[in-house]
């Protein structure tokens, strides 16, 4: 006798959305979450700056297709349409000339065309860059700042399958807070890591130190890294193709380094986008003073993000401050107040920012999207079709998995 119709592992955007679809259809559902809160990678905190700050997702990407967008509007959330094209570009501490800025726009268009026209076998994104003669800055966003990976670790096919995420909106109240609001009525047991999924008999039994639950089906919304690191033992084991797919979708990393800049605006406007290019992809992007707050939010991505998170918050804040001082003068150090660093690489239940297929392995997403034994289902940002890597996409993936479960169990 099942305790519930469906058990869902993970109370992030995908898990909460799957639960809501199933509950709306009269199914009994229990969500099991390892962390002591819901939201997963959607998490807003006031603790850092005394105002909402998104430690995970912040932009409501693809607002015209993002189900969170109309909900944010209906809830009276403060939304800003953020044109993400660069306003300020520096090579080291030298400001790019107008001619270089114009070249950047050309290079971005050339890169997009190159990706679109690529018909050969899947290859590393970096292989196209030589072909395109694109400016390196154009690829800082397509690679580390966007995919969370350096270009030589990105599959052209995977990159091509991802949608253009315009229009992008930023919220003052926080994307994490929006997801927490969305999931507030979902039954979730927090602080309960699932360590075993037994699908040997009829239905499934998920268990951990907290106990066990038997259900007709399970939806797993954990990141592929959680699967690859064997945080959950499957009995019987998952098919080899699924295991391989989890390894072929390693996590990229994006690290935020928000700095409080008190009493100085540095000639920048609210929401300006500033990029500082350096050697060996040690680049840093700043979102300047969103909503006219005192924050300059630094971002580093790809391999450099793993390095900086390993070096720790103090080193990261120092790095971001030093980069600003090189451009705006050492006096800026007097204006720097609190600084922080996000650390998703060290979060055991996520282990990175979002997944990106290895070059030549873009089909791994389709493999991992396949249910196993008609009762073990998968969902999450890594299985979100053209909206991969996004919170809105994770939600749509959770909803799709719930519909697949309904089709199976009736
Ligand atoms: C720094 C950063 C910036 C980002 N910026 C944006 C952005 O601006 N816009 C955007 O749309 N997206 C952004 N994203 C991506 C977005 O946050 C994610 O795509 C989305 O939140 C993922 O949702 P999910 O439900 O797939 O996974 P998760 O949110 O990771 O949910 C999975 C849940 O499973 C839980 N779990 C894991 N293992 C177990 C276990 N064994 N037992 C029980 N529970 C378990 C986890 O704790 C987690 O809560 C960003 C992500 C990061 C890290």
C-alpha cells in the first residue's frame, strides 16, 4: 500500500511545480528536501545587506515564456526590464574605444550566425571562435558568464539548443522570494536528504536517515551532479545510459561577488553593465547599482569561478575591489562596505550553478529525460529544453514530468 501517489525529491522550482500540477489533479504528493528550506537554487536573503539579495537566480529570463513573470506582475513585484547589452567594457584597466565597442556588437552577431550555421559534427564552442574571428569579449557572456563554462567545455549543439533569453527582467523583491511564495502551500519535508531509491518491487520506496516513503512513482529533480556523485543509491541501479548522461552533464559555475559602494556612483547609472576583460578568462562583470541601491554585483564564471570559490569570500571581495580600484582609482576602497561571495560549488545538494553538456554529448539531456521502469521520472533545469539553466525552465520541466507521471499512473 503506497503512502502517497507520488514522491518528489527536491523542493526547487522543478519539484514545487511538479507537486502543484499533481495536487491540482487530486494526487497525494510528498516532497522531500535535503536543505532546511524550499527553493533550491532560487534563494533570496536579507541577511547580507538588509534588503533582498538573490544568492541564486535573479533575472526572470525569457519573460514572455516564463510562468513566474505574470505571477510577479500580479503580486505587485517591482520589475525592471534589463537590456543586458554592455554599457562599459574594459580590457584590464583600459576603457574600450568606441570602435572596439562597435566591433564587439559585430562580433556578437558574427558568433550568433556562426553557431546558427554550424552543421558539422558537434564540437567545442571554442572551435568556432577561431572561425568567427570574434572578439574575445563577445564570448565572455556566451561562455563563463552565461553557460558557467569556458568555451572549450561547451558543446556547440548544446549551446545552439538554448534559447535567446530576452526579454530579461530583474526584481527588487527577489526571484528566490517569488519561488518561495509559489511553493508556500506545497507539502515539503525539509532537512531530509534522500539516500536511496528502491524501485525493485511495485512502486518506489525512497529513504534516508529520516525514514522512508512508499509511492507509485518518484520524480527526481536533483542536479545531475548530485546523481553523478552517488548521493542517492538506486536499487536496482539506474541503466548505464542514464548514469553516463548524468556524468555528461557536469555543472558549470557562476559566482556572485556583491559589493556595497557607499557614497560614490563612479559615473555609472543604475543597471549599467560593466565588463572587465583580463588574461586567462579572469574576467569580471558588474551589474551596477540595481534599483539605485548601493550594490555593485560582481560575477565571475567558468573555471575561474571554481578557483575563486575555493579561495574564499575574503579573497573574492578583495579581487572585485582591486579590479574596480584599477579603473576608478584607489580611493574607491574607502567607499567599499560589506562584500560577500556566493558559494554554490560547496553546496552538497547542488554542487555548481547549472549543467552544461560536454562537447559531443548534447544528447545526454534527452537520455536523462527518459523515465525508468515507468515509475522513476526526472526533471529540473538540466532537462528544460530551450530554457535549460533557467528557473522558469526548471518549473516547466517539473510540470512536464508531472504530466508524464499522470499519463502513467492515471
Ligand atoms: C549563481 C546562480 C545564478 C543564477 N541566475 C539565474 C538567473 O538569473 N535566472 C534564472 O532563470 N536562473 C538562474 N540560475 C539558475 C536557476 O537558479 C536554476 O536553474 C533553478 O533554480 C534550478 O531549479 P531546479 O528545481 O532544477 O533545481 P534546484 O533548485 O537545485 O532544486 C533541486 C533541489 O533538490 C534538493 N536535493 C538535492 N539532493 C537531494 C537529496 N538527495 N534529497 C533531497 N533533496 C535533494 C536540493 O537541495 C534542491 O533544493 C542561477 C543559478 C545560480 C547558482
